[in-house]
C-alpha cells in the first residue's frame, strides 16, 4: 500500500510496485511516471521513452494484463497492480510467442519501438481473445484478426523506420500460434501486404 | 511539472470534500489528459485526488430500461460491452474511433467528458490564450485554426471539444450524474458543456469540486439501434476528428422519417446537436436530397475562418453519408 500523509501535503510516497512478478519498495516523488520508475529507479530500460505524451506507444507495458502507456501513468497510481514489461514476457530462455514472431519476421529496424510494439501485440491478442471489437470489426460475428484488424489495433504504436510491413505479419503469426481458441481466426496470406 | 500531493478517494462524497477543501486540487481519472497537461505546464494542481478506486466501474441496466455507466468505467470496457454494441452502436463506434488501444484502456468515462481542447495555443504555455489565461487574447483566430470551431464560437475563443464519445452521448440524450458540494444532481449532457461566450476558461457548467459519478443512457429505441458514428481525420486511425457525426434514424412504415438524431463533432466548443436538421427531416421522405437540404440548413449558421472553411462541406457530407447509410439509400 501507499503511505501518504493524512493531510495530503507530502509530495512523495513510499510505495510497493509489483513488476514482472517481483515486489519493489520505492520512495518516489509523485511526479514520477511509471515509465521513469521502471527505467530510472528499477533499471528496467526495455520500455522506451519516445514522445512522453502518449502519442507514440514506445512506453507500452501491461497493467493487470492490459496494455497501457507507462508515460502517462503516475507510478503512485500503479500500487497493487501487476506490471509486466518486455523484460517479463519470456519464460526463462523461452521467448514469448510474440517476441519469437518479431525475430522470425525481422519485424524491426532500429528496434527502439520494438518493446512497446511487442507489449502492445501481447495486449492485442488478449483483447481479441476476449472478443473486443475494434473500429474495423463488423457488427456481427466474432473477432477475426486479419491485416486490417492488426493495423487498426496496433495504431497506437508508431515505428519511425516504417517496419510495419513486417510487424503486421509477425503479430498475425503470433495470433495464429497463440490463438487456436474458438471464434478467432487469423487470415494473413503471404504477399498480401499493402 | 510542479510537485503535488496525492490521495486515493474512498467514497464520492469524500472526494468532493477533498476538492472543496483545497482549491488547487483536481480529480485524477486515467490521467491521459491531465498528466499530459501537467507535463506541458498547462495544469499545476497541488493535490491529485485519484477517483479510479471508487467503485464507479459498473455498467448496469436502470429501472427504466436504460443503462447506467459508472464514471470510472474504462473507455475500452464500455466500447466492448455487448449491450452497448447492440443497443447503441454509435456509442461503441465513437469510443473505438478515439485515441489508441492503450489509451482507451486507461481513459475513464468521466475523464473523457472533461478532457480539454487540443488547440495548439492552449497547450503551449509560451503563447497567449483566453482559455488558459483569461484576457491574454486568442491567437488562433489569425493563426492555426484549421482544426477549430465553425459553429457557436465567440470572438474570445474558437476551440473545439475533442471527445468523440461526447458526440454520441449528445445524440442519445444521455444524462450526467454528479455529486457536488451541494449534493447529488443530474444534467442533460447537452447542458453540461458551455459556449465559450465571454468566458472560454470554463468548458462546462460544473463546479471544480463536482464529481461525475455516472452517465445515464436512455432506454434504447429504433433511432438508437439504427445508428452509427462516422469520423473524418487526417490519418486512418489514432487521430482526433477533423469532423465527425453521430447519427440515428428510424423510418415509419410509409418510408418517411419518424425519428432522427444527429450530433456533430469537431465543429464547436461542445458536441453540436443538429436540431435544425432534425426538425427539418422529421416527417419527410428519407432521401439523399432531403438529407442534403437539412445538412445545409444546419450549417447555414456556420462562421468559418479561412483555414477551416472546408469543415462546412465536410460536416454536410458526413451528415448525408451517415443518414444515407442508415436509410439504406444511395448517396446523391
Ligand atoms: C495521443 C492521444 C490521442 C487521443 N485521441 C483521441 C481521439 O481521437 N478521440 C477522443 O475522443 N479522445 C482522444 N484522446 C483523449 C482521451 O480520450 C482523453 O485523454 C481521455 O478520455 C481522458 O480520460 P482520463 O480518464 O484519462 O482523464 P484524466 O486525464 O484523468 O482527466 C481529464 C479531466 O477530467 C477530470 N476528471 C476525471 N474524472 C473525473 C470525474 N469522475 N469527475 C469530474 N472530473 C473528472 C480531471 O480532473 C481532468 O480535468 C487522445 C489522447 C491522447 C493522449
Ligand atoms: S481558440 Fe480558445 S483555446 Fe485556442 S487560443 Fe483561442 S482562446 Fe485559446
């Protein structure tokens, strides 16, 4: 829990954050974003600072399994939540299927946006599994991840190198590998990219 | 950013009390607008009262057949709710057309309604702006106003309200429930927002200590179910609207319009309910010519500036396209 001054005068708090399955106690200025807490205080520099205004997605992490922009979250508000960063996705030496798909598809150039892209894609797969629609999902029927769906759902992650042509198939590969669940079909065909 | 204190509110009344006791305090929802504005120096609260741990996160049916949406419900949960998708498609579509997957997971219903304008001068503390610093002037009028208002603006401010969600709520006649220093009350969404008039610093009629606790969506009717949200923007996704429309339509057995609901986004200081177009259409045939005539009537009141004059025709086209789709007729 957070220890805050009862008269709410203090501008710092001592708090515990649960990151990648480990608990950390930190004394933080309330201004500290979750992104800065991860990078500057916990040494987890996988999550990247791009715009610091929620516009680029490089800072994407998972909060209780949902993708969010760590730059616009104040660390003090993440108390009691399970935070997963790109460092926490692999199972020992075994990469997460999304990480593996990004490597197999060469889905990056400089790599700066990649941790955010990967965390976002993990979130996308969970959202699709829950049947969440996107702006391009037809009103009737379930969610079928195809190229248009992935482009729409991943639009919060910008890639200045323009590696989208490989990111989209990587996400679809991971979807196909991870989601044999009913109601979700993936439909990406080689050579169909725009 | 200036240092600030932080407190987690445990009950709505307590949250309101914390704000009335401390004039420099603000409620914190998902933080996607407020934290951004704090980083830009536009907002500098002394105390943030976190309202996301109040139990305002439910979507539940009301006794009268409507739906009550807690102010803490995240935009993504509301957009995905099967009842909302089936009974009020325009609402789900408006939410899904806004921001990104990440931001929708953070943004709350209350915070979405009270997000501030994206006018570039408002967001830049080195520039004058009547909304941010009353009396300093409005550089947008002669400067960057391509994205700003064409309807209901004043000489003091031509800002637009950026929310997509609020546009659909305006078309649905939603109501906003509030807990304030003087107790509980409810307001029609249309009465929540103000025109800029002489005092653009106030976006809404709310007191700073008024907490939005819920949004009430009326009982679903045909013009709610047969509805859609259409958004024009500079890129296919993840961009604010340059123009948008939330529309709902129901037809009588003889093919005439029995009910029509139209609200425009990105054209005014508030979601713009197109009442003139609605009354011109009711009882008339659902044809593209009628839609065009009504759209022109609504936009006749527009007072565009050189760089946003395109919004007049854009908004007319959005109305005609949306209603033609809902009526199942070919656009003229
Ligand atoms: C890059 C980017 C792109 C975006 N694109 C779009 C878009 O295309 N369409 C769109 O509609 N929006 C867009 N948004 C805006 C986004 O929808 C809003 O920032 C969000 O909805 C605000 O909700 P929040 O809970 O994060 O609010 P906060 O930032 O927490 O709060 C916003 C304001 O509301 C007040 N507040 C919060 N909760 C309450 C309450 N319960 N009662 C009273 N006051 C309250 C706060 O004090 C603050 O003044 C975008 C934002 C970003 C950063
Ligand atoms: S339009 Fe409004 S918000 Fe923009 S500069 Fe003018 S006064 Fe400020």
